[in-house]
C-alpha cells in the first residue's frame, strides 16, 4: 500500500480516471474525489461497481478525465522549481 499516493500521481500523469481505496495519502493525491472515485478499504462490491460505472458511463469518464488532466497539469518541473 502506497501511503503517500505516488502510484496515484503516476496514473494521473496518464490522465486516466479510476477508482482507489480511501486513505489519507490516496485521498490527498486524488484531489478529494474530483479526479477519481474513492471507496472504503476492502469493499470489493463497491469497488467493482465504481469501476463498472466509470467504464459504462461516458459522461462520468469524460468528467473524470478532464478533472484528472487539470489536476495533472499542476505538476511539472517548471512549477516545482518556482516553488523551491
């Protein structure tokens, strides 16, 4: 389990909507439900439902993809060096 959410940020870089288990690092990295769907840990039924909904609902897919793209654009080397 990646407590910081680095795996989440790597997937965000590919602008891919998805689902993750709700936890502190993951919740922060997924931008509080705007970019991914979060489900409770070990709730496989809800996880399956969330992934199925993302795949079947084109409007949800597009909404999450757009939010993920906007979120991912916050992370680049130019912006990182400006902050340091």
